[in-house]
């Protein structure tokens, strides 16, 4: 790994180097004491985000919803779920964030609605062949009496992707039965979402994170798919793309959205949640007339070895450079095992869909050590970075949650074979000795918090040298001071156990093996103390000013 190629800086724009903090509203801060986080709770904790040093906030869905999939089943795109507050609370959050220099990105869920959405209720009432049903994907069944689903597609959450209604037709739902897929070949659907975008842009949001951005368009013939149904598509270049993911028609939708956003002042942005590989396919989503960012899930999933990290960083930069876009880095979010636990599993272990009692348990100390090193590596890379709430505290996955407490639909639909995503969604700890660890004014918590949460609480870490929270604060301050997000990357000579590069006036080294000599220069930051002889221990990242 001695490639000395440099990568040009992406175009200007606040999003090209921003650090964006994801808030999962249910689990951030509860102002009312019902055990569910809410918008006023977020507003009350905004100073934490400015103290941390992030540039923007991404809010997971807060719209009216039956909560069959924790808000990703939207019943009304122009209002706020009463569990979380009101439109007035949303406006206050936007205003309070603006006074602190924080931008707000909201989630948009265009692949499907809730089955409680007025459109779907109308579709059920209107019957086969109606304009109302044409907003969704209804089909006749196969076999005698149409008793078999229209094709063999499976739901991402387990089980068939089709559900039959009383009149005999079937509707498509790539996720839960309560999340019917929209028909994006229908102009009425496209017009509706343009209006939804306008609604929130007019209220002052700075952008949209687009859920399942590689979904929306399905192959016209809805052909059978003999492969396992996975949300991550296209891993093997010699295989055809799945008929439900990453169809070329999605790009026409996003070009239309981009034209709309470009008509608003203030550099509003679109962010793709597109589980697409290889990197060249993902880069199509961030061409100059489409989206501004796309989550780099290949990076998130990469093995914790120097060759794997080198390969994915190189591929990612080359692919986005080719379309003139920034690369967007991420290690954790609300859908994956937190990286403080994921990296505590043996190297090469596949990303599990949740970890529970009886599963292989991560090593907590190793996981946190590697997570800190991975974070400093990520924050030194040119481009934008996303943080998931609580990772600045070093929070692990809740891997011993009682199965009876689980609420993720994956758990039930998989026949209790996949634990799901509840373990990374547990309400976060603010105060070690407070009820619900400061999440709210009572002991109520919609998911149980583990007893170890006290040691990770913010008030146990703030001002403590070497704490994970202070490591993040220092890293974000230095990242801004040294312009790392808008910098360039130059690989330095390194081997199979060391990754090293230069970005501006910093040399960054991550050691995956036996202790190595630190680069010459001033040590500005490290994910863990160096050895007594000044060498860099295993699973440590250092930032050296040269």
C-alpha cells in the first residue's frame, strides 16, 4: 500500500466538509416523562451539540405514524406525531438551532407510506383498477384463484413482500406489511412529494435524508428474484441488479428534486440512504445535478484491517472524485450494530442483525478501543462525516436486552431469528445518578436501558481527560482548525498492519498490529495513550502535526 496519489478537494459548499449528528427522536431526550423522546427534549439539549462541535443535525422521522417501524411508516408527511410534539415544537426547534448556527436535516420516507395513510385507506376502499390503487403497487395473484403472491420477492424484515387484501388483490411492501410501497411510475406520487419538499423547505429545513433512496422504482415486469432479498444490492459486478433496488429510473426523480432545492436560498441538500455497491454505482446518486451526499455503507461495513480500510477509502474517494462530489463517511446509525460493539467481535465477523442473549458477545474493551481508533481515522478523512447519537459517549450496543422487550418488526417477521435494531436505539444516558440516566424526568424508557449506562453518562465524561466524549470534542475542534474535511489525502508508505496518510499539515496513522514508531512531529491527538517508549500501540490512531 504505497500509492502516493492525491485526491482533489470536492467542490465548495457547507455539506462537503460538515460533521452531521444523527438524532433518533425516540431515544435522545424525553421532556414529558412518558419514556419517549420528543422535539422539546431535543431543543433543550441543543447546547450539547454546539459544545460537541457538530455543524448540523439529522432528525429521524417525527411524522404522524402508528409506529409499526418506529416512525418509518408515515401516515402524514406534513405534521408531527403527537408522541413527539407539534408543528409549533418543530418550528421552535428549527429557530433555536438556527440561533446556535446548527443546520437541520429531516428524514423523508418516499419508498412507502404507512398503511394508515389516507391514500392507502382510500386505495383499499376504492377497489381494483381504481386511480387510488394506482398510487401503490397492487397486483393480481398467481395460481388457482390468485391465491399465490404475484412474485417471489421477500420483505427485508422477513417473510413475503406481498399481502393479500379482502378483494383478492395483493400489495407490495418491501418492509413491514404496514409499509405499502408507492408506485413511482404514477405522476401523482411524484407531484405529491415535490409538494412535501416545499412544505418543509418553506419552514426552513436545510435538507432531507432520503430513506431507501435506491428503492422507489421497481423493474417494470416485477420479475422473480432467485437470490436472497437483501437491502444492500449489487455486491457482485457479474450479477444483475435486483429488480427492486437501484433501478436507473430513480435518478430522474432526484434530478427533479435537486432542481427544486436549487431554487431555495441557503444551500439546501439531499442525502441518499442508498445501500448500493460497488462505489461507482453509489457515486451516480451524487452527480452534480442529483443528490449532495450519499452514505458510504461500504466503508461502514469494512473489516477492521489495514488492507480493507485502505481499499474502501481509496475506492470511495476515486468514485466520488469522478463525479465531483464529496465522500460521506459513517460508522454507526439507527439500523446497524453500534461500532463500539461491532468492532469488539472477531475481525472478519459479518455484521449481525442485532446481538442478543445467547449470541456471540463482543469484547467491550476491545470494541471501544477500536471504535475510538476508527473514529479518529474517519474524522481525519476529507469529506463529510456522520455521527450517531451516543457514539460520542462510546455507547455499546445493548446486547443483553430481554427478547420480550424488543419492538423492531424484524424480530417478529423473521420468526425470532434476527434480533433486529433495538439494541442500537436504546435511550442514551445524560446523568449517571438521575432517573432513566437523565433521558427524562422519570424512570420510564421505551426500551430498557442497561445498568452499565451510568459509566457512559455525559456527566461522568465531560471535562475528564481521555474520556470518549472529550476525545470527540478535541477531534472535531482540530478537524475544523486544520481543515481536514476540505483537505486532500496522500497515502504514505505503510504495510498490512499500518495505515498512514497525510491530510494538510497532519499525518494520520492507525496501527492494526504490533506497536510501531510514531511519525515525527507534534502529537496533537490520539485515540489512546502511546506506550512508555513513545510507540503507537495496536488499535490506536494518532494525529501528528508535521
